[in-house]
């Protein structure tokens, strides 16, 4: 069953790449999906090896890169991609053109948070994630309340970097390495975001 | 007796596929939701997890309503 889910995720990511190539162009697609892959693998390796947040169950995934399941290389890309696409339609906006960008990003964050509830409760069935802390407030499937905020924060950080770099006057051959290199900023920024949310939840909800 | 295939039929099919291609993000999200609900409900009988799907279902519903509203009003993107 897990292998089926992994194959499904890769196949549906291929559909998203096709859609992006057709409607957004080659440059955006390269920036978005290659950086998304690097971000997923680097971030999940750092989180599972260094932080006290969570690690992945070794028996729950088939293919790995270090401590990160290969699936995580496409996970952030396709979730942010469909959230962004639906949000752009809803608000008649465009990330790259900078049209109604605040509404588009906020809506993408809402989609990501909502998808987090579905995805993490589903992951709990297969015990894909091993939580290393005990939350006071949990959602469905024992998912800490922190998690939907974490998904939303990832969308915010990733889309801001995509927006800044894709609007720069650099050539594609320079934008891509710059975008990939920016992962070393995105990961600590996201961990800082999670730290702040965790602190706020502790203060306001005693988590 | 099979219905005959005409150029009009073929054009309608091609137009439908083109419209479907525009909606790939919605199709991808819908497949993930569907697979999740089927596995949770039919395979593992975890009814307690089903409410976790409500937030994303509401957002998808909002998207579909806006899409249908714009189509009936003749808005195109």
C-alpha cells in the first residue's frame, strides 16, 4: 500500500510539472520543482537528525535519501503547487506578476493548513511520523496543533523566495542555482517560524 | 448499433480534454482526498479521522462554487 501511495505521489507530481510547463513556462517550473525537491530532502534530513520535532518511521517508506523519504522530495512541491494554483484562480491573482499577491499567499497558506489536517491524520494510520515531543493540544490522529501552522509557514517562505528570485533581472541559468542555494536560508527560516508558533501556542494555549 | 463518430464529437472531446488540463491542480488534490478517504473509511474503518478532511473539502467546495459562478457569468481567465 505504501509503495502504491509513493508511486501515486510521483505520478501526480508529474501531472503538476506538466501543468506548470504548459501554463507557467519552463523557468518557473525549473525554479519551483527543482528547488522544492532540494528543499524537501535537505529540510527533512535536518529536522529528523537535529531537531526535537519528529523523525520518519524506517518501516513506513520504500525509498530514502539519508534520513528523508524520497517522497518528501516532491511532497512540498506538489502541495504548494496545487494550493497556489487554486488560490490564484480564487483571487484572480498571479504570484509571478505580483497581482493580488498578499491574498494569493494567504489563501495558499490556508489551503496548506487545511491539507495538513488531512495528510497528517492519514500519516498517523501508517505511523509514518514519530513525534519526539508530547503536545498538549492535538488534532485528528494525534497531530500536534503546531503542524498546520508549519505547513502554512513553509508555503509563505517558499513562495516569497520564488517571487523575489523570479522577478529579478537575472538569467534563468543564474536564477536556478541562486534559488537552490537559498534553501540554506529557507530551512532555518522555517525552523524559526515553527519555534515562534510553538512559543505562541505555549503562551496562549499552554501547549 | 454504435453511434457514428463525427468531427463535432471529436472536437467536443478535444475541448473537454483541454478544459480538464487547465484543472490539473484541482484533479490532483481531488485524487489525494479521494484516496485518503477511501483508505481511512473502507480499508481501516477509521471513522474518527474523517473530520480531518473537512477543512480541505470546504476549500475545494469554495473553489468549485467560484469556478461554476464564473462560468455561468461568462468570465474566463
